[in-house]
């Protein structure tokens, strides 16, 4: 394997002297960004409650567990079980939220997405605002030649959609390429449904940013071409 561990190897837990024989592999897994291993509960308890430097514990370790997975039927009274045992039952989503750092990381990632959706219309709007100002003489010429305001508006929106969609597609391709490069070195997930939803949202907010430039397109004066603004 890439990490130098193979089936049949014997590993020793540092400072405890507890030996573990590798029986198989299940792929890369982590908990709180720390690599995990699948062990019998009794072995985990020996590691959990052994004091560093004392060697393997000779006394029986406490029968304690950090979590137990349940598959409850439709009529199971989990609240009564919690009251009787002094436990707390959570859904899968709630169990994820209880993991160390999970909620903080989710807030960070959500904030990044919110800022992305807020910055996209500002950048696109600023770009097309400058572009529209530079194209005012051409727009005035088209109006003088008889082009209607709806036609200019549709033409501008089509150009904006082409630029925004092309930029979003290029960004998505770049993100997918980076994901393929990093491989399994870092936690990376890019599901097709999530990618499609993000792309659609970016396109929509980008086009919303273009709306700030539409007023100049629809109110352009044909007399501008004759120097009426001088």
C-alpha cells in the first residue's frame, strides 16, 4: 500500500506496547481529519484507557463507548430508552454535527459559498458596466439605424449569458481538474448534482449583476452619435 502497511503486518501502538495485526483494508477513512482504523471494541477500550508508558493494561478496561449505531424500527421509543440508560440518541445528521469541529467547518464552507454568490454579481456587473459605457457610441448608432430597445436588450443579455456561462464552465472544469490532481491526498468531493446546482446559481447571480447595466442600454440616445452630449 502507499502508506507502507500491508495485510499481515503487525503494528504497535506508540507508548502503550499494544500490538495490532492488520487483517484487511477498507480504503482511506478519517474522523476529524485523523486517519482511523477498525478495531474490536475490547481492543479500542484497552487503547483508550491505557496510560502511556505503562504497557498493556492487565486489568479489564471500563465498558465505555463513545457511540453506538442503532437501527430502530418504526415503533421504537428511543426517548424512553435514553431516559432509562442516561444516553442521548441522535440522527445521522445530528451525529455528524456532534463531531469535533464539524459545525465550525460547515459554517466556514457555507460562508465561502455565500461570499462567492455575493461577489459574482459584483464582478460581472462591474465588467459589463465598463463594457456598456465603452459601447455607447455603437449602441447609439444601432438606435439611429432603427434598432429597437428590446432588440438591444436581448442582444446584451445574450452576450452576457455567453460570457457568464463560459466563465462558469471554465471554472467548473478547473475545479474538477484540481480534484483529479490532488486525488486522495486531501478530502475532496465534487458530486455532479452539487456541481450543477452551484454552476446554475453562479450563472443566475451573474446575470443578476448584469441588470445594473441594462438601463444604459435601453436609454441610449441616438443623438449621441451627432455630438448632442458635447
